[in-house]
């Protein structure tokens, strides 16, 4: 038995999620992290780039996507043709802003590959550059060239921090540490003391570049808590020194362009509300607007009725501050409101309390609107800052959700803390893997994760098993020491990987399951992102173990990346194999393409580029047959149990008495679209001949196919509009009992989200229209929906799901009858 010895393991998120049966909160829900990954360049920006075939000439190129200090470019004139796209490194490539050639007497000349497409160069340039956005010159030249803007906030940089006790004051802070945009700050003048250090994300609305206070008429002086530590003359001397060194320690102002803009509030002094103390966000309490500074800032005080009370809990807020609610919000949401200390009795009543205080409640219009459209769900896992000890980032579990707020249970903190109340837009919460990616210590659970004794069907030789920790340690060391320009100091370096659901899925992958995968994964650390992508593909296979075998690394093969252990489960058995994953962004596109070809699907099925309309590989003409020629190469590899090089994947099963002859399978390009209906379900394994598991699996497959054929005789097949492998059946072939025939005024492929919502509101499923609006389901997505997808993605019970799918089938039928030809 593998893993039969019980031993403590270093914390690993993948193992932990598997052991707890939990899921990670989606990366897209952490907007501040997404913003921190932007490098200043954006798709659509234009540059002047040296032509590879002639380094003395240049041509205009457009940024297709960005990845750290790498840019994917396409010369203008290629249109939608992606075959000539190329990656370049900002640090080493000959890149310049628009207009540079004219200023420096350099030649702009059309590249040879598109010379025939551009007869008039001057007219073409005038047309494509009209209203175009040039890449920022400061990111292409000088000291900032090739740097992620976030990395410019280095230790020693200076910023200004507004006083949380008095928003009209600010003081200079020094950056002690920058962890993925989370800054450890120390007040200027306290270089030898860390007692008053603070941790803030760089996008915090109270954090500004040096000079902000003077520009906005705010007072620049140290907060009261530290003012007595030095004389007034000392503080003035410190200010003078800061101004002299301003250029050396300044941070680019455009780094803060994505900061939230503070709006105008309508609070008045004396108004009552409910609030969460940001320093101890464990309970909701009555609070009072103590002071209004101006139209942007006001101070809140947590109510305390005790006559002997000491210092009160008060802090500055703005209109979008988290943790402030209207009176009765807790009651309406079934939450406990903690009475103010000194309040007589346990049953708090707002009406009596307002009358007793002679105060009015702040009206609903004063508060920010709350939303539940954020992607978080109960029991999801994430990483969160411990409010009691901001040095700690802990594993957190979502225990409850109300509107835009999460209740988090922190695990592993040095001192146990109650559930924390945080906004979904808090900059103190992070996605799974954020600490590891940024080289920061994540507090592990108190109970060590152990290898429990398991019986598994596949055993890998120990020499081939690389733990996730070993891999990531090696990755971190390589990133810190390598001169390889594609590694970005341990930060995120892999672009988003898109699943292009319309592309040909091949014999191994289930087309229906592929359609249910997320649109994209990442960006993030290359190893982590690609490992997640491969795991999703394995789980989307007809036989996960088969795909795992195709992906596994030969022992004799040359390693160009890192070995990662991936798992699969099939028919109650567990499988494990070592799979090679590249670790640098410049090799991601090639890795994805080669993996697709290895799985005999369209090379664009997944990768860093999104297929918008038509796939450049023309994969719609591919079909599943037994013999074929695919991409000009006949596959010589035997589709069966791998030879000795694949011995790191073994199946603990009894050998059958007889061995069937295994069949090879290939692909062909269709010569013509068949006029007969193909009754093979889209993406089915029929005809693939990939019975490499064992003879038992082969016979099971044949039995399964026979059952499928019987089912198809009794049950209507649901077609997908993007399934180019099958011609839509004629209306006479479709037998469906419908209340009335649906006549469509427009092609559902062209429906917008609003059109889909409008259609649903005309049916008896009108209450579900809101879900379609929230999830932005347009006509194309509507035609992809099936009963399992509807149940899983919309959390519907079987009855409502069947009713909804009945209307979707009516639309599909009308589409085939009216528009499919």
C-alpha cells in the first residue's frame, strides 16, 4: 500500500482541499489581486517594433495579451490571423512607443509576410493609428522598463498615510516590505521601532503618493500616538529630509490610478447606524456618527454607555467604507446585534434606543448598495489576514454569507479568534495559493495533515514522486537565482488559460464536460495554473485514468519543466502519475498546444488565447473515425498500455485470461459534410478504439456503448449548436412532445443576455430570468445548456430544472428548424 506510513506533512493546499472536501474561492472574486497583476500594458495598445527579418526597420504592432514582462504581439496588417503572433521580453526586445521612429529618423516598413495586403503604407498607418492608444513610454524606456509597476514599491519607498483617527491629517510612511502589493509600513522617524508598523494593501484608499496631502490641503504631521516620541524640531527636520530625498524614494503616481475613488457622503453628526469595528471585526454593534470632516470623510464611534469607559473605539469612514449598515440591518438578516456595553437588559430594541438617545437613524440612502453577485459560497476556502495579528495570514473558511459580507473562520492562528466579518471587497483576503506564490508564510492548520493509510489502484515508484513542496521550493530558488528574463521574482507570471469550448475535443475528452469548464483559469504561478488546467481536463475525460496516462512523463524523456503529481479517479480506483509542467511564461503557449495535440484534440482547445469566432485551425472539419491523418503526422504510438518508459503508472488488477487485439485510432479532415445524420453523440468515445485500461475496461466500454444505443432509440438526443461534428437532424427525425411549436423572430445564436431574459420572462420560468441575467447567459450559452449543467451551475432542484430545460429544448428545436441550414 502506498502511503501506509503515517507521518506529518508540510501544508499543501491540494491535499488539504481533497481531505476536507472543500473548494477554493474563485480567483476572479479577488479584484484587488487581479489589479495588482497588471503590468501597465493592456491588450489593444500599439508599439513600434523592430522587424525580425530586418533589424534596421520597424513596424506597428498591437498587444494581444500580457504576462509579467512578456508581451504577445501581432504586426498590424495580419488582421485576425494569429499564426504570426510572437512573444517578446520588454527588457530585451527593441520596443518603442508610437512616434518614436519619426522622432529618431528610423524607417517604418511593412514586413514581408503582409506586404501584399498593404499596397499603400501611409494610408494604412493613418487608418490604424487614428485614435490608437500607444504603450506608455515610461514603461518602455529608462529605469522602469520591464518592471511590474507593483515592484516599483520597493523597501525604502515613501508614501503618505491618512490618519485613521483624523482624516484631515497624514504622515509619511516607509515601505519595509512588499508582499504581492501588501505593504508593511513604518512611520517616518521611527526607523528603529516596529511597534507602530501597519500592513495595508497598496490600493487602500487612505494610502497615497508623497505630496498628496499638500495638493489636497491636508495637514502633514505625525499622528498623536507617536507625536510625543520626538520634539517638534525633530519632526520638522524629518520633513525637510523627506523633501530633499523625494525623487529618490518616490513611487510613480500612475501606480494608484486603479484606486477606488471616494465619493460624496450624506451622513450628519449624531446619526445612528450599525457597524463592525475594523480593529475587532467579530460583532455588529450600534454606532454613532461622531464627526463630519467634509463631504468625503466622517468619524464613527462604537457606542459605549458605561460611565467609566476608557478610550472609545472610533475611526474615520467614507461613503464606501466596509462594515457600516443601516439600523435594523442585523434584524432583517437574522443576525445578532451586540448591545452597547452598559445597556440595561439583553434584548436590544432600536426604537427604544433611538428614543432614549434622542437620535435619528441614518437613512438607507446614506449606505453603499450591497450585492450577492461575488462568487463566494459557504465552505469555500481562501487565505485571510488575522485582524488581531496582521502579520499572520491564515487559512480561512466561509461559514456564512449575507449580501456583500462573509463570515470567516480562521485556522492555525497563534491565538484562536472568533469568526471575522469581512466585505467581499476587502483587501485583506486572498485566493488559495497567494502566500506561496508571493513567498509569504501561510499559517497551517493546527492539526498536521497526515498521510492516511490508503489502498490505491496505481502505485508510482517513490523515486518518481515529487512532492508539491519540493517542486515549489525548487521553483522559488530557480526564480530568485536565475537570469532567465521570463521569471518575475516569484510573482504571477502565467497568463490566463482559456478553455475554448467550441474547438474539437478529440476522443479522450467529453465534449459536454468540456463545455461545463470555466472560461479561463489564472493568471498565476505557471506551475499552479497549469496544474489546475490539467486537473480540470483529466476530470473532463471519459476515462480520467486514460488521459492521465497520456499526460504522464516518460522516465527516459528529457525534463524541460517540473514534475507534478496529478491524480485521477475512475470506477472507484485511484490513479497517480508524474506530469511535466513548464514553469516559465514564455513556454506556456507551446506547452498548451503540445498537450492538446497529445490528447488528439484541437491545438486551440485550451491555451493563453481565446477563440472568439472561428478557430484558426479549422477544427470544425475534424471527425472521430478509426483511421486518419491528423496535422500531417500519422501517429505511430501504440494506443495501449505504455511501454517500460511509462512504468511509473501501474494498475493493480488481475490480468485477464485472454487479451484482445488493441486498435489504433487517428483523425481525418472531413472531405464533405455527410448528408446523413450522425447518431454518435458529440464527443463520445465510440470508434476511438482507445481501450488501453485493460480488457475488463474494454468489454465494459462495449457494454456501455450498447446501452447507449438502446437509450438513443428511446430518448431524444440533445444537440449543441457548436457541435460541428454532427449535422442537425431534420425536423421529422425529432420526436418531442411540446405544448406548442415555438416560432422565433431572430436567430438565438445572436441573442444578447437581454434577449434571453426577455424570452424566459415570457414563459412559466420567469422567476429564473434573474439567474440568467446575473450569470450573463446569452443565446450561444443558452443553446449549450443541458439538464446536468442547469442543476449544477444554477443550484436548481430537479423539477424546476426539467421545466427550464423544456423551454431550452423548444428554442433548440426552433433553431434547428428555422436557422440551422
